[in-house]
């Protein structure tokens, strides 16, 4: 069994509706004149004029900006009309109006597992529109219901491919939390690939919610706080070591004092305590000597 690659859209050329409306009004006026005995013709002409009016009027339809009409004739696709205003086509055709305007879809809060298996909550907003009317109507049973299903599948797939944060996976080049525009671009690309089969185009896609699931949120918060404290302490220690080194080198180069190894170690210890302490240190002045 072969699967169709997709219905090709055909451009349909409709007639100017104002001109045909004028002809329809003339036919109606002619029929009324016959029935009113203003024109000396058989009544059959009046009936024919009224039928002509009804026939022409049935083929009239109105298209607003960013709206198209899918033209079907006895189940056969004849094309899509993108003209705007009052239009006219074969009255036996059934025009199906389709909005080409931008639409917004806000996904529900989804609970998924990231790359490392951590449960997270994620949601997105997708801006989309109909790009190919033939595929949207003829290849998909309900293209409006198709969007939420594919959007949810794309979000779940994206979350499963990336870790929530780089603190959990140091080898990850792209994370859900810090991915930024690269992550959004990847989401938009995957959504476009999925929705293009239904003749739909993705204009924008954004993550509207991203967080750990409630059952691990507390533990992960404590871990993040611990990582932040460790990183801050590391920076403080590196700065303190650098300052102590500068102090020792300055004393040595200027010849202010000559310290042996024991006194140098004591000075380093005291300076590190002062520089790395969380609270303000109260200095103690020694008026005697360190060595009797």
C-alpha cells in the first residue's frame, strides 16, 4: 500500500463578485418587470430570470484579508482561492473558508524526565498558521487538533535529549535551563518538521515554564545552594592566596622584614584567616615576641 506524499495546492482563479452581482441584480429586476407586466414577455422569461438570479447569487462568497477558500466540486479538489473581497465561482462548488491568521497554542504543564532521568515540569507557547490549505484540510483529519499532539511530542523529545542544568551534567553543551536561543531554535525546527506535513508553519516557539518536579524540587534547590556556596568559597580562597602571595613578595622585595619559614607560615595562616573569614575579624596586637 503506497502512501501519498501530500496533496499539492492549486491556485484557483475566481471571478469578480461585484460584476456578477450586478448581472444577478439585472436578472432579478428583469424578472420582476415581467411579472409586473412592465415588459410584454411570457411569464416563463420571468421565471428564468429569477432562476438565473438565484443561480448567480449562490456562487457569491466573501473572503477577508488572511483568509482563503478551498474549492471542492463534488468531492474533487479544484484549488484554493486567496483573493479578497466579494468573489464568485461555480455555484455547484462548496468553498471551505480557512483562516490564514496567526494562532497561539499554550501547552499544558507537562511532567517529563530530562536526559539524566530527573522529573521536570515544562510548558511552551507555539505561534503557528496555515501555510498550505490543501494539506491542512485534505491530508489531516483535524489540523487544529493535530497541533497540540505534535507540540507535546516535540517538547517531550526535547526534554529527554537535554539535562536540566549543567551542574548535573558537566559534559552537556546545551541544557534546558541555559540553552537560550539555541534551545528555542531546536524546538522550533522540530515543530516545523512535524507540522509541515499538515501544511502548517511555525512562526515562533517559546518555553513558558521550566522547573523541577515538586518531589525533587527541594533537594535540587539545596544542591544548587550548596554548589553556589562552594563556588563562592573557591573564589574567596583563590583571591586570598593571591593577596598573601603579593604581600610576601612585596615584603621580600622591599627588604622590610626577613621572615624565616616558621614566621612566614604563621603570617600566611593569619592572613588567610582574616581574608577568608565570614565575619569581621578582631586583630590582636602582640607586644612581646613570638620566640623567647
